[in-house]
C-alpha cells in the first residue's frame, strides 16, 4: 500500500512530481542534480524514500548513499562526498536535507557544481520552502526540480481521491469538499485524517460526511455544512444551539480554522450571488468553480436569501477577527457567538 501511495503525488506546473521522480529512478534516467522544493513533509519523504530505495542498491547502500543536513555540512564536506566514486554499483547518491541551512560558501559551491556535476552521483537538495531562494534559482536553471509543495484546489482533491482509493474505500463529494477545504491543509495531515476515517469504515467502506465529523469529534446529529450556513446567515437560535455542542472542537486551531474559512466562503458566495441578481446575470453565465457551485446548491435557504449588504458587513468583521487572531490569542467560541449575533442584527435591520 505504501508503494502505491508514493505514486500519488500531485501534478504541478513547476518541476516533476515525486511520483515522476520515482519513475525516472526506476528507469535509470535521472539527471545528476535535483532540487526538491516545497514544504510538504509527505512529498519530501517520498523523494527521500526514492533516493534510499531506488537510486542505490540495498547491498551497497552503506557505501553509496550519504544523507547530510545543511547545518552540519560545508563546501569541503560536499565536495568530498560528490567527488567519491560509486562502489560496486553504477551510481551513488547524496541527499542534503534542510539545504536552506547550508553556509553561504557551500551554496556558492553547489551553484558552480550544478553546472558541471559528476555523472555517477545523483545529488538531491531538499529545500523546505515553497518559494525558491535566489541561490536555489541559479541551481534550478541547470538542474531538475521536484515539486514538493502542498497541492491546492483540483490537484488536492485528486490526491485525496487517489489516496482514499489506495486504502480500498470511497468518499462522498460533500465529505471530500470538507476535508480538502481546510485552510492550509497539508497532505501529511490529510492522510492521517483519511486513515482515521478508514478505521471507522473498514475496507470496502465509504467515507461520508458523518464519518468525517466523527473523526473530528463533532456531534453526529450536527450537519457541519448546515451549521456553517446558519452561522453565515445569522440564524441565531439554531446556530448557537449547535455552537454549544461543538465548543470543545472550536478550542482546536484546525477545527475552528475550518469553520471560520468555510463561513467566510459562504458570505462570499452570498455576496457574489446577490451581485449577479442585481445585474440580472442569467444562471448560464454565472461563473463558479465546481465545488463552490455545488456548495451553493446545497446551501440553506436562509443563506441563499442573505442580502448583499449583510454579507459585506460580515466579511469586514471577519477581517477584524483575522487581525485580532494574528495579534493575540482569540477565544474562537466567543468570536463565533459575536459573528452570529451581529449578522442576525444586520439581517433584521435590512427587513425594516
């Protein structure tokens, strides 16, 4: 199963995927220098596993594989490792983890080395940043790039579907929306959540919205989509009732972050729909991304009738909350209560 998972890396517009790196290693068509760029631990681990298991043979690994860390290496160390010849094998490999911590002299040396590398050695630099520093950019011009950034949007959904399939189960669309819409979701965290869901469903089962909520510890009688709609619509009584049931979840940054981000999305959907209404744009010309359109179709009636001015005010408040969250510790439960009350009051004022 683990081997199947390593092939499920997302496609990217910059560089090859870890899965493609694995395929090239298996085919013996690797370039002598690669930069694994990105902050996704699961993808970085896939690349390192390929270096360990596919570039060098297990019987000669002690002689032909060197894994060093940027903070422990210098130009002299790297020069010695890269100049060494493979022993009883056609290739050797050098992996530099946390390459961003290399001293300046070592980075300069590597930029020069990449232009004239040793063909019998495969060098892989692990740079755990989503945006390449200047010194990495110089190397990437003449080296191969492996994209290890966390995927987003359609690429993330495709990865999740493939991962679920590798577990021998399926996932409903609304459950997939929920697990892939979390702000800043990382594959390593998403994999953990999906594996917990697998334990609940068993092989051959199906992950439903209720399954995802059980993984989070949310009360099963609460429909999480409906709850976020009620918060966004300022439906005071039912939203506050559900809020009391999930108050423990809101003390966790991950869960509260998801509800905040999805509530914001609902206000934006309501604002956009009202703007289309005011301009009398026909349904056929209203542009929505696939899952956003689906979520709007599922939305509660209270949210679908939310006036544009109420949605605008709520979004402004969310910006204030976001600034508050970044400057000091924020009580998420209290924040949601305030949002529900103020949105409800705004809605009442528009009816007068």
